[in-house]
C-alpha cells in the first residue's frame, strides 16, 4: 500500500482537518518528484501527526531510534518536526508535549506490572549479563540504558520505602561484591598490607597517589571499612593508625620541608605568617605547634624554631 492509499484510509476516519489533509496530500504528491520530502509545506502540528500515521514502520520507535532511521525517512521527519517545534516555542515542556503528540512512543515497558515482567525482559538480553548498574545507566548501549531507567522509575512507583525499592532492584541487579567485602577483621587488613612490602613507610598521602601497586585502592577500601566499624571518629582514627602509624616528625623533617620551598628563604616570620598562597603560613603555625609539644622550656622552643627561622627574635 502506497502513501496515497494510506492517506485515503486516514481521511475516512474523519478526525483530520481539511487544511491538514490538503497539505499532507500535496507533500505526498510531490515526493516522487523530489529528492527530499518537502516538509516545509507543513504548517501545523496536525500535519506532522497525519503524516506520521502514514508510516506504520515508525510506530514503536523512540526519538533516538527515529533520529537513527535513515532507511525509511524517520531521521528527516524527526529533524523537520524538531525544527518546526523550536520555531513555535521556547518552553521545554511544551516542546516535549508537541513532540510526543506526533511521535507516539511509550516504550514497551509501560505494560510491565510485576517484577517477573522485568526479570523476563532482562533475561531475554544475555548481553546485559555481568553489566553493572552504572554501565546500564550511563553506558552507550541505548536499549540497556532505557531498560534500567524505566525499571528504576517502576521500582519507585511500587513503594516509597527506599529499602524496599532497593530490594526490588536487587532481584535483577545483584549487589556487587568487591574483593574487599571479604575483609571482616583488622587482621585481614593487616595481613593484606604486610603482603605488600612496597607499601611500608609510605605515608597516607603517598598511598592515595599509588595507583601502580594498588595502594590507593587498598587505602580507600580500608578507610571505608573503618567508618563502617564505628561512628566515633576518634575510634575510626585509631583503627587506621593500627596500620598507618602516625609519623613522628623530627627537626630535620621541618628543615627539609622548609628548604623545599626556596620562595620562603629570606622572608621574615612576619612575612611568612602573611603568606597564605604558597602555604608558608600553614607551615609556620604547624611548626610552632610542634615545637610547643616537644618541650615546655621557652628557651629550648626558641632554639628549635631558630633552626628553621634563624632570624627569629
């Protein structure tokens, strides 16, 4: 059945205006003589709605699928419709309403009412096995992404209880268990840490930067585990210090740190305290705090400070 015959069938339904019928008929008549469909003749959204009905092959296609359809002309139809809509309104919701009135796509998942419907659909796509929810939601695979988004929305519509929503999702997407989930006790973490001699003597900062030997991954997982053991921040810190002992600084460490910043040389302690850009101010107060902890004797404190700041009065 050609477009003219399909148009006659639509006319018999008596639901289209004479003006739209005339414009669509003109387009249909011109198609054989043109390289491209002359959509510029369409004036109203009804024109697009009527022309869409002449193409059963477009039914059930999403906006994304229409944009990709170059074989049956879905792509050019969508582009023309979109261009027409943008000229009519700047309102995003109105644009969406107009687009949906012409391209009637609801998605096959709208008919799903039970978790079994979703499970059956998921199992019909073996290529989705072992894909994480993050990959389903943000991946390039369009059908997988739309399935997960529709399923996620459905779980929300079933219950307001977030735990119950999560249970429904986990009936399809099982919780991901990392290798760190097997670590239950401090002994497990210590044993793992000691199996990596290259981590010895590394500071927490160095561990966080270590992507080569897995130091960063280990520390992040260990940090999360310590938080899960207690809400007391002091206790969390104690747990972390079981492996990562607090490093006791010496005066040589402070001198070395100061000398690594040549811009600080020659500055008075007053200028150091005013320098917030290079970190000099923070260094100064941390150093002063350290000297206070080393001794209560004022003279000894001053001697320590002068090893870094010789001009200190």
